[in-house]
């Protein structure tokens, strides 16, 4: 039975890729950045919880994120909680989650860090959470 299987054609077409969007790639990561964009339940006395409207968020994406990751990204609307330094209870915040799949290189890590710093400078926020996990990708 085995000799009959040896000449069988490969199943389906093979994926084709290029250097930016490889058919199969190793050494990539999934980076998630979490940005607070305003209190869930109205204004507060903290400037870090002031509402950031969609137009301001899009400008930030256009000016800081897209030039660093022009090949693609995903933004998710989310809800989260954050305990500010010195507060007794967490604030409920509307959030944006930016997901970028990229090669795990010093340059890509520097690009992510530049985005985080730009947001903190622009908004006065204390933090932008960065989570990374190894990723197997195929385009």
C-alpha cells in the first residue's frame, strides 16, 4: 500500500509570500498595546481619564503607528480597569487595544516603545500596557 501513496500529488495549492508577508515565518511576535481613552462612567478630576475622541485616536494612528507598521494592524474597542498610583479603587476606562504582528527584532521593539512613549507624551497617561507572545504567522 505504501508505494501507491508515494506518487500522490500534494494536497491543495501552496501558499506564496514575500519578505514582508511570508507564506510561513518564524521569529514573529504578537504585540498588544492597551490605551486608555476615557472614563466609562463620565468625567473625573484626573486628566488621564479625559475622553479622547475618535478623531484624536485616528490622528495618533496616522502619525505615530502607521508610519512604523504600514503593512497592517488591528484596533479593538475594549473596556478595562486601571488603578492609578495613590488611588484606593480602580477607574473604569474605555480602551483601545492595538494588535500588531511583527518580526521580533530590536528595531520592531524600538518602534513599539516609541509608540508607547508618544502616547504618554501626548496624553499625560502613566502607562501603555505592552503584552507580547510568540506567534506563528502565515499570509
